[in-house]
């Protein structure tokens, strides 16, 4: 037996946690791999909840208040204190990398955390694996800053785990060697499969429904009403475009008495201000807190359809085949359009409202979009990635 192979998995947000947790579980099945979970705490509470759901413990944690509650906060005091916290967190991470010298560092997706980790890792000439590589809109300001982040990570990474054939083609066009790309499917589909199966196995649905009824006053078991799941948070939509999206949602709630809308409002002040100004007091629109991933998946199961500008949700919803109105002008996930359950509606109020009305009123139109598909993955991507990583690192022994 040769030396013990070391893999660092580094992340800091809830979406990264959800997409990486199934992979961490698979990596830990290899006795010849030392898998270290390192968290730069950008969303500490949400990351902790998600790790607990998957039964994973962190090995190292560093403060990293990079978001709207930290460096991007409107509060000068928070900005100043966050500068020191981020600097200290990055210093500790550099010291950890220097001391442990992993053989491979894994980052996921397109967060600023992932980009910073990739940059720092590169300076130590340590191999970098990029999970969910190759997504592109070719508009650097949409989504912002994600499109910039993932293109820069692609320029640094050594192994590109592309979720789809389309993502692989994007990387090839940019000059990435084919031998450095491995098409895997998206690991978020593993997470959806695992959590959905867990709920069915222990018949947890009633308990979750009771939670929402007690906490927020809506009943997901009422078959006489249709639930629309709604999210919006994209920075490029702040201002007039987000107002247009919110007004379309309000029009839906005002017109259709048999519909209620569940909205986990993003905490960004730019979102909160618009949401309260337009949606407050509208009957049958329920603002909810960010909930644990199993409750979130339960909402997707129960939704009649979805209105969103989220990227990850476009993938997750394919598991359930629910029609989804994407309130963006471009998407880096064209597979959802190909699969038939997504409509790219843009951000115009009338267009969003008209699509929603058709889904509510026209059964044949609804049926034409209610399609499950596996274009984003079959739910077993993490095993493929783990096997590839072990094989890749074993060659370096």
C-alpha cells in the first residue's frame, strides 16, 4: 500500500453543501482516501443544518462573512469587522493547506468562495477539481457574479467534472483538454434522490405538512387548492426587473382564489425591500423562512408548478417533473428547456402572468410541461466522481 491520498472538500454556502454532501459520503467509503471537510463559513447556520441532514461532520471551519451580512452589508461596522474576519479565515485556510498538503482540493459551482479557494490552492501547485464545471450563459453579468466566477475557476482547475454533455462542449470550446473533462451528471440529483427516498421510507410527509400548517397556516394536503412555489434573488434583477416579477406574482394571487403561493424570501435587503413593498398583505402569499433541505424538497413535491430565477432549482425540479417558469432572460441550464419542463419567460410582468395563467387554466398545456427527465443526472453522479478521483490520485502514488 502506498501513501494515504488526501482530498480536501472546501465550501461555504448551503447550495454547495447540498451538492457536495453525497460526494463526501462516497469519498469516505474509500479507506485509502483521507477526505477532509473544510468550511469557509459564508452561511454557517444553513450549512450546519444541511450537513446534519446528511450525517456529515466538518473537520475545519473558518469564518468567512463574505455575503450581505458581512462584506456586502450596508452597515459600515459590519463591513469593517468582516474585512478582518475574512482575512483571518483566508490566512487560516492557507496555513491549513500548507501544513496538510492535500493531493486534490475540490470546489463546487460558481460561488466567490469557490473562486478564492481555487486561486489560493493554485499558488501551492495542488491539483484542483471543479464539480459542476462548464455551465455558461456567455453573458458575464447574467448571472452575476456566478458567470465570471465559474469561467475563472475553469481557467485554474485541473479536473473538470462537467454535469452534462453540453457543459463539456462549453469547456472544449474554451480550450480545455478533453482528457481533463469527465461528464458525471449533477450531484444535486443525488441529494434530491436521497432526501426524497428518505421521506418516503419513514413516512415523514405528514409531519412536514403539519410543520408548515402550524408555522405558516397553509395546508399542503388540501387537494382543492394549487400551490405555486416561488423564489427570486438574482442580483442582476435588482430594481425594476424584480419589481416586475413580484407584480406578476401578486396578479396571480389576486386573480386565482384556488391558488396559494409559498415564498421563501431571500434575506438580501434589496429583495426584502421590494417583496414587502409589493407583496405584503396579499391574500394567499405566504412568506416563509429558509427551511431545512428535507422540507424544501417536500415543497417541490407538493407544488403544482414553480416560478423561480434559481439555477439549482431548475435542476432539482426535473426529478419531480413540475412545470417551471424561469424568470430570467438567459439560463446556463438549457437541458431543462430540452427536457420540456422549463419555460424561459424573462422578467416582464405580463409574460410571466400569462404563462402562469395557462398552467392554471389549460390542462393540456400543463400536461405538456409536467415531464420528469434525467438530463441533469440520474442520481448516482457522486459515485462516478469518487471512483474517478480515486483512480486519478492512485496513478500519482
